[in-house]
C-alpha cells in the first residue's frame, strides 16, 4: 500500500463533512498541493451550491396591492384561474428532501477514484488540522471492513460548549448508497444524548434526536411515496408532558397533527396533486381555523386578483360577493401565467360550536366544494385514528419508539463503525 499524503487526507476530510455538488469527474484529477488550495477548492464548491440553491428557490411573482382603486381588469373569470390551475406543477409535496444529499454519493465515487489512482486499499490515519492557529481539528479517517469511508472528529456544541463526538460514514448497504451520521456528547454528564441521521438513496431519510427515554424525537421520510412520520416526546416537570404526532399519509393525501402539552393542536389537511386544498386547525381554545382552495369549488364565476387585503377581494357570482365582510379572515388570490401558478384561497375563523357540514361543503356561502367526503365526522375520525393507523411507522430496524429502553435497543442497531470509540 502506498502512503497517502497528509494534504490528501485533509482534502478528503473537508470534502466529506461538507454537502456539496460534484463537478464533472476529470480522469486526470489535479489534487491540491497545499492546505490553502484544498480550502479554496472547498470554498468554490460551497459557493457554487449556495448559488444554485438560491437560484432554484425563486419566489413566485405575484401582484400585491395596498388600497389601490378598483381595477376592472383584476376581476378575472374563474375559467382563467382554472386554465392555469389544471396545468399547475405539483406544489403539494411538503416533504422536501434536499437534492444535495445525493452529492455525497458523487463525492464517494470521486474519493474511490482517488484511492484507486493511488493504489490505496487500506486507510487509517489520525490527523490534526489548524485553521489560522485559532481552530484545531483532530480527526480519524479510515476505510471500514465493508468498504465505507468513515471520519470521526471531536468538536464543541455551539451553546453548551461541551465536547461533541462526530462520526460520519458513507458507503453502500445491499447496493443502496447511504450516509450515516452520529453526533453525541463526549462527557459523562450527557454521554447518553445523541443525534442520528441516516440517508438511504431513493429509500428513506431518518432523524433521531435522543436525550433520554422520556425526551426524544423520531422522524421518518419515505423518498418513494413522500410519506412523513414524526413523533416527539418531552417530559415537563412543571406542567403537561409534550407529545406530538405528525403523519402525512400518501394513500389518502392527508396530513394530521395531534399534539398535547404546551401547544395542543388538532390539525387536518388535504392535498391533491397540485397543492393543499383544505385545512382544519383546532388549538383547543374554542376557535377553529379552516382554509379552502376555492378552485376546488363551484358556484362562483369571478375572483378579484389581490392578495393584500384589497377592499374588493373575494369571489363573486353575478357581481355579488359570496362572503360577507365578517365571514372570513383573509383571501389570498394569485395568478401567474409564467410560473403556471393559480390560487384562490380563503381562511375562515369561527367558533367550534358554529362549525358544521354546511360550512365544510360551502353551501353556507352558496357554493359547492368538490370534496363532499370532508365532513365534521370524517375530520374527527381521521385525527382520532392517526395514532393506531400510523404506529407501525414508529418502528426503526425493529426498535419501537413507542416502547421502552429505546436507547439501549437502538444503540445495538446502529452501525458499529459509528458507535465504537
């Protein structure tokens, strides 16, 4: 085995701990000869990814008004909104998975090419990197028995300034590319606390934030069908314990949130292939907030194009507004042909005692909502059943997060390359 230079190891470390996109691989790889060159290369990649991210997240351009005079050109027919809405790009996916996770795979390919070029089949090196004589980083870089690339280094937590041990591994598990990260406090007081992240390409994304068996969070995202499951527990010595369950069910396109404790909430939200079309939020204070996508309703023919509280905002039938001034909290009406985006949304606040099916199907406003399945009973039943219907998702590698001894069972299932000191 040829010895690998310290500069190359530093480059590998810097690249591994950054999530950056891969440029086209050049066969004759030009390796940096100094630490300065390595850092500059890293900075260039990071700048490129930030620029790409900012350009990809441009906000939709919509028209905003203050108290401008009435404009007849802004009283736009329903068919105009629908012509864009029916072709709208899917805007309903609230499970946003960063595309840059896949760049880890490209970086691993690049690293493997370098290892092959240098004829390296073993690697286990302890290094120290000093940045401007102010920050010192000690790290161990090695190839695991299953041909993964592992790095371990110690840093400090931002707020507590306690030592934190970071372990990162990239490789393949049954031909599926993965990135795994374990972060844990490296002192006796908090040594049982840890954060675990796992990305399996085209499969799932897992996040676990564990303090103790009464205080932890587990989140699962399915990259195939966008299913999202999130549970959170926090013990409270001075009041009610916090418990939050959030679940997006891809079979029904419904997201539910059930929360007890400091901020109790019952939330029900329906999506279609374009956007969210209805939401119901109960903060258990006697009031309910509901939102309708009125492009999913019939019975109106015009909507005034204004998303900033214009006095003419609303939907109309035969030149008559279908909502009284006190019927709603806010209208949001947007129309953008260039970005193929249309929205006629209304938010309504009302007492829970006043909410009924006539409001949910919009008959109370002389309209017809296209989703008669959404009733008071259906909303209540869906929220109440969310625990039983989703609890199978609280299981990770055989570990039931609704069970006991979560940490001990979980630690046995984590990759030993991450947990072994």
